[in-house]
């Protein structure tokens, strides 16, 4: 996104229907300590999978990770109890205020995604990695 690429907005109603059901898991592909972008995937106990990353929109060194417009809209959505959904490199991406992720921020972002697709966050789970290494 730093080379002029702007993420496209994603309408939660355009996401797969299975996200509205029970037993959805978001699993990180890498540790939270990797920085402002944490890739992962949403999945069910079946074969359903969807790439889903978390992006901390306030990271600005050495260059901003998103445009001012995207950052502003991410903050507005968050302030209203929502999360901005965008598509980045073909993956659903949750644009979240902040520079880094911790467990509480991840849980809140995923809960807001569940709400956006009409699911109960009580039926969703999160599986985190905490280091800096990428999963092989």
C-alpha cells in the first residue's frame, strides 16, 4: 500500500456465508511481534478458509502503511464500535487503529468482524502466535 496501492473496501455482506455460523476460528500465520501486519486465516472445522490479515494503520516508519483517508476511516469505524474491512493483496484485511498488536486488540478486532457478518463473537475463537517467526 505504500507504493500508491490503495486497499479496496470490503462489504461484509459480500463475505462467505459460513462466517455467520458457529465455530469460526481466526488463526495467525505469524507471531504478533512481527509488527504492524499480522497475516492469518479464518476457518471452520470443515474445509472453509479465507485469508484474513490484521493491519495496524498508524505505523508510519519508514513510510505510512496506508493513506490518510484509510487511516481516518479506520479510526472512525473503530470509534463507532466497528472495524474497517479492506482487501489487501487479495486478502480480507482488518484495518485497526494502532501501531502493533497485542492479544486484547486482536480479540476486539475479530469480535468486531464477527459482529459485521452477523455472527456472535461467542461462537468464534482466536489462535495466536506470540513470537516473531513466520510459520513454516
